[in-house]
C-alpha cells in the first residue's frame, strides 16, 4: 500500500510538472495584442507589434512569446494562394507572479496579413492566444509629440483620400531612439512639447528619420521656446527669435475660404535653402519648408492646437491639412517613373522624347503608386530577381544528365544481364541492380557536390541609404544556399532587424522564423538539399569618419552633367553614377578614392535595361539580349551573360538602379547619386562564416543646382494641402524649380496610358485648374489641354503653385508637369 501511495505521489508531481505554471484554461493569464501605429503603417517598413501580458497567478510564468501571421484574405502569388504571409517572431519571456509586461517587437507586416500573439509554456505547449490584429498602409500614421490633449482629433479630422491614425506621445518616455523604428510613420509632428526632455539618441533618431526620407512638422505659436529652441538648428527652416502675431487669412485663402483671425506666431530668420510656403507678402511667414537629406521639414509659425486657433471651428483641421498633404501624397505622379494608374508596374521606362540618349527604353524598375514613409516594397520587388542568381539556380548540363541516365539504363539493363548471363549466374541481378543504383546515386551526388560545393553560400544584395550626416541605413537581402537538408540557423548582429518575408514575393514556408534574443537568429526550417531560401535584414550605423560621405555640386548643361563630386569619406567608391527620375543615367567615374575630387562633364543618356530583369516577365528575349549584351558576344542564347565578369558588372548596375528606384519611391524631389561599395560580412551560418557573393550600392539624394533646359518630369510637385469636402476635392501643389533654370516655362498635362491618346480625361468643367500669380496675389485659371506659358509672376521665387478643384468625388492626383518650352512631354505609355 505504501508503495502504491508513493507511486501516486510521484505521478501527481510529474503531472504537475508537465502542467506548468499557467495553462490555456487558467484565466489568470491574459494577452492583449495591437499592431502598427493606431492601426496604420507603411508596407515594407518596420512597425511595432505591441503585446501586453498580465499574470495574476501566484506563480511566475516562463515561456516563449510567439507572434505568428494569420490569413486575412488570400493573395495570389505566383499562381498559388499563400495562406499565411509574414514572419514568425519568437522571444523568451518571463512574467512575474501578480505582474505584467509590455513588449514591442518591430516586424514587417503586409496589408493582406494579420498577426496574433501566442504564449508557449516551457514545454512548448500553447498556453493562451490573443485576438488577431493587422496593419493597413491605407491609414496615414502620424506620431504626435504634444503634452496637450486634443491634437489627435484635429489631425484625424483632416480630410482627404486616406484615413489618419495618430499616436500621441505626451512625454519623451517611450519615443523611439532608433530611426528604423520610425520608418512606418508617415510624419512626425512636434507641437507644444518640451523638447529638452528628449535624449540625444531620440533627437538623432528624428533627424535620421527625416534625412532618410521621412516628414517632420514643427508647430511654433506661443510655446515655441520650449518646443523649437531645444531642437537642432539643422531641423529648423525658420530660426526662431521672438514672438509676434499674424493673420491666418493666407491659410484660409489657399482652400478658397476667408478668415480675419489673428494668432501668435514665432518670428525669425528663414534658413538658407528654405522657402516660405505660406504668408502675407507684407507680414511674417506662416509656414517655411526645407529639405533635409531625402526628407522634408515644414515649420509652422503658429500652433493649430493653441488659442485662439483651437477654438475657431474647423480652422485647426484646415491648418493641419499641411500635415495631411505632405504625408498622404508622397512622390506625386509628375515624373517619368511616377506616371502610374494606381498599381505597381515592372517594365522599361517610357521613351524620353527629345532627351539625351534618344528614344531607347529606360531602366527597369518598379515603383509602387503613391508610396508612403520609408517602406521598401519597391526595393523588394527589384532585388528579389537578383537573389535567384545563386548556386542553387545553376542548371546541370542537359548532356551530362542525359549521359548519366542512358549509362544507368544500359548498365542496369542489357549490360548487366549480358554479364551475369555470360557467367551463368543470372540470379545475381537481384544484387547487381541495387548495387548499380547505389553507385549511380553516389555518382549523381558527387556530381552535385562538384557543381554546387559542400559549403553554405550566401548571395547578398545590399542597398546603403546615406543620411546627410553620413549615417547609413543598410538593407540587405540574403539568399542562403544549403548543401544539406534540414533546419539552418543564421546568427545576426545584435542590432539587426530581420524578416523571412520579402514583400509580395513572399513564398516562404510558414515555419521559418526570427528568434529575438541577445544574438538574434533567423531559423530556416526544412531546407531541401541544394536549395536556397531568402531573408531580409536592416541595420543602422550612426555617422562615423570611415562611413560614406560624398558631396556633389552638379548641373545640367545641354545633355551633359557638369560639376564636382568629392569623396570626404575613408572608403573608395566604384561605378559612381547619377540616376535621374526620368530614367536616365550619367556614368561619372569608375573609381573615386577617399579625399579625391572629381570634375564632372559626362553625357546624360538613357539608362540601360539591366539583366536579370531584361529576361523577366513581359520583356522579350531579343530586347533582353540587345540591352544586356549589345555585341551579343558575352551572352548565351537566353540573353544571360556567359562570363562571370559580365555577370558581376550587370549585377552592379542592376543594384544601383534598384537603389535609385528605392529613393524615387520615397521622393521625386531629387536625383540619385549611386555607387558600388564594399561591405563586410555581418552574419554566420551554424556558427561559422559562410561563403559570400555580395553586391552593395549606396544611394544619396542630390539636387541639380542649375538646369539650362528643364525636361518633362524634372520639376517635382510637392503636395501642400489635400481637402475632401462632400463631392469636392481641392488639392494644392508646389512645383519647386531648380535654383537656375532656362525658360520660358510651360505647364501641361502628364499623359496617362490608354486615356484619350495620352491626355487625362480630368477636364473642365469637372476639374478646375488654377496657377497662382505671386505678383498679383491671385489665382489664374488655365486650360490644361494644351501647354500654357507661365509668366514671370507665376514662377517667382522658384515655385509654381497649382490648385485643382474636382467635382468628380475622388482624388485625382497631380496630372500636370512643368518644363521648358520646346521640350515635348514624354510618352505616357508605361505598359511593357
């Protein structure tokens, strides 16, 4: 009996051990989950996945937090329906007894997927799961830094084609100190906030976020000293010095309204290179704009959330329309690569009639329509084809396979039979046939080893986005080739973000995951023999003397790019080139050494279509061969370069073009200075460095200082306001001109493919088009069906301001462009 009791006690203890401290049926364990910034985020950017875990049990919980994607609606990818698109994230977690914990994991979520948070106990069994939550890039996510409540409602009341989501930070606590964590934000707004409480890391994160392509809005008003005077001067288009007052009539007039309201404003000096957006010609500026790197800063002299504006009806929302306009539109569809009909496209750029380089097709890049923030969907689409150039994609020669098959059939059949028959032992075929099969299997495996090797090999493509101060954001795509089957663990640097899902090309098995710990790991599950699998990483390196630092002063004279480029860094760059938004390219130098200055005078020509895109879907093989290998000497019959030197050269051009397209997907306000650079390996596979085949390109924004002939698509339109009221849509755009530009200038329609022979149908009386005359202080109506010559008053200050009023009931975008008279519009047909 004693023995039975002992057995029962041990069994109970063992069962309790298996049960763990918390189970799914234990109501003391609760998980709440939220995704994104107020439900929004930029596709291809890192967005926060918030998890709050409460444990009311008297027992500590130790286990694993798992974030796993769940289907919202299936998306057809490559002809197959992928049910769960996204990366699985795992992180060890401990919840004290009667305690709770909040965890933020930054991951990449695409529109057609959602996530749920799951707690696994110490034995890997599911304890509790949260409800699903997803992220929509249709929601404009704004980070509002304000100590005053109420600003969220005014921002959300801004009317336009997209919903606004606002996350308010009432203090510096919790605000990110890594610029990558802000990449999913459409705009950061600082209003009535004590900026002195921000750490240096947080201030740097804001600056780098803008420099890498983000939007920053600053509000002055009566509290400007605690808000503006604490920020770096580089982030202040208007250097504040005193408080004054000004009429807000220019803001109301912009939207076709009127007001007599006078409000407190900050007075100061407009920074060199900045421009006044709004203001009375005889009074202080109300809004000043400046570029910072690839981003944009708008400083409001007033505070829409302070009295008397906050108590003036819909004026606060109207004032915040500047936030909506700059955040919602992104690059406007007025450049050659931006003429889209609302969906991404992959194909040659349209012919640039009358431009340098003739009428050949431009570079093959994909740019999503109206992208937001600093997501990398465009980069994903352009880089993925390059990852296919791995050892796993090498096809064995048909002759070798055919020879082995014929030899096997002959040896296992007639030769084998003849041999055993000759010795009178035909029963030996029971042994010789399996033996021959084993020998040929071993021979085939040996052939695979000879062709593919026995080591892990990583094919890496990286794009380095360079900020104004030299800081670098590195996005890397790694295709891992495995010489054996099974699970493979890849170890990353401690500060690296990772994803096993690469945009809409995601065909990753649902079991691949990222394990977040001191040394993060990417675990690729169930790899087949001699197969490859891709994943993506992103990291940020603060400014350092050894980083990239290129200073360019360039102009367009005729068909030549002239000026100077200086390499202030300690790293040489290769294949230095200027890529333009109109699909052209100027080869500046094969190599630029550290400390060297290059005097530039190079022809601007249409960029080549770069292999391997040229042989992709929608491009015929003949054009592939002609573009990638003009002399047909270095190409095989498929159009693929036959020599490794030709392959590497074309890969470098392709990565540079992808880097330029990535910049243009964030802003059409700049040209792209691209270069091939060397990068160091930053990962290990199963604890050891793998073989590595890497190509990396840097990209930095540059503005041409003078243009003697402004080509169509080169004057970029910056959105000023976007207001939707009932069925009426009002949009105001500013076309910023180069500092020096040849004239006379005209404004004309941008062609749309397949619509009225290249002309949009958005015509009067459904849409009214007006241009602002700065000299007269009034709007002038014009007919967009033919080029309209702009007067000196309409181009004063280097800005052409256009207002479109539509009764169509929907947002029409910007169907206009400004260029020098005599430079005909480019062909609007974008279809491959």
